[in-house]
């Protein structure tokens, strides 16, 4: 294990050194290229900020208005009928919207029910088998100026549904039903 630690500590500095050496051999102005890349990165970061703020406000309003709770109560009977615990419903609903909120919910579920419980395992697998579709569309599409994202939204949400179903099936098959 110590050998891997030494390799991992030195990997990034060695990689950077190789890149700088290669650039120097090819007569590329490496420092100037680095500075230009930094400028471009800052411009992208500033262009993303309005989209991030808009998304965070929308998430806060959705949760604070009680809409999340109402939607959860509406979906709960259907989920329980197919053997999925109701406690997992908020995670399923919030995961396409916010990765950070979903991670917080997953942490809470694991803290309450334990990492080896059906709910803990299902939350963990859901976290890894779905994506933050609305975040991706809002931030990345907004940053590059794509306005028409209807098809990407449909495909992204379909992928999330498939990921949710696959996660449920995998946890049931691998670990058994609750």
C-alpha cells in the first residue's frame, strides 16, 4: 500500500513536468499558454454563475413551497406497491435536480438506516446510477449558449428512469429484497 501512496503523490507533479518539458521541446510558450488558459477558465466560470444561481433558486423554491413533499406523497403509494421503500422517494426526485442535495439525502439515509440496510444500499446505488440531468442541461448547455434542449432533456430523464429501475433491480438481485 505504501508503494501506491508514493506513486499517487508523485503522479501529478511528474505529469505536469512531462507536459512542460514536451512544450519546451516543441517550442511552445508554456507559461503564456497557461495564463491564456486561466483567462479562458475565468471567463467560463463567470458565464456559468447566472445559470447556477437560477438553478439554486429554483431548487430552494421547489423544496420550500412544499411541492417536493406533495409530489412525494403522491408517488409514495405507487413506490410501496412495487416494494420500494417510501424513504427513497425524495432521493429519486431530487437526484436529477441537484447532486449536492442528493448526496446529502443519501448521507442522511445511510446515517439513519445504516450502510448495510436495503435503504442504504439502494440509496448508494441510486446515487451512482443516475445523473443530475437538470444541472447538466442548465449549466453546461447554458454556458455554451444552447437554447433548444428539449430532446436532451427527454433523453436525460429517460436515462435517469432506466438508472433508477436498474438500481432497484440490482439491489434486489444482489442483496435481496428488504
